[in-house]
């Protein structure tokens, strides 16, 4: 495994890179997440850092990458959905009035089958997380 040692202004930064092996693909979907009529890509992968949800927003002739969620628990799945709004759950320990959020026409969902789920949508500046069920 390759290790890197960097000296910057007398500060030592140590990083360990991957072994060059492929990451584990779990699932993905292609959908317009920010309302610009260009297809974006969401992917759930497992790397040396654990399971991560990554979104590639399509821009003119490339992509902007967003790390949406780190350390996604085993057993959670990714799905893409069409919808102009999502409503958060009122379940859980911290009960409050559920808010409804406007989406650009689609959103992502990380979920346990028959269990809790999280929604992610583009708010015009960044991705927001909403508990959909507990």
C-alpha cells in the first residue's frame, strides 16, 4: 500500500492512499436532480473509507461531484424518485411538525427495506437531507 508523507511549513500531513483496487459498486441511478434537464448520476459505492453516496451533477461538458453521505450503513439501498416535494417524518424521539420540502422534480432515497429512510434533494445550492420514515 502506498503511503504519502507531506511536509508543509513544518506541519506534517500523513495520508494513506488506496491500494489501486476497484471500489465496490452497490447501486446507481441516472436522473435530473437539479432541474436543468441534464441527466445526473447518483451512486452508492464502498471504498476504503466505507460506504458512500456520491452524486455527479452534469454541467455543460462535465460533472460536479458531491459527497452526499459517508458511512452509509450496510443494508441500506439507493433509489431515485420523481416528485415535486417530499415530506419529513414526525416519528422518532425528537417529534415536531413535519415540514414539506420542494424539490426540483426528483430526489434520492437511502432506505432499509421495511424500515427507516432518508431523502436527499437539491435546494438550489446544495443537497439537503430529510428523514422520510423512522
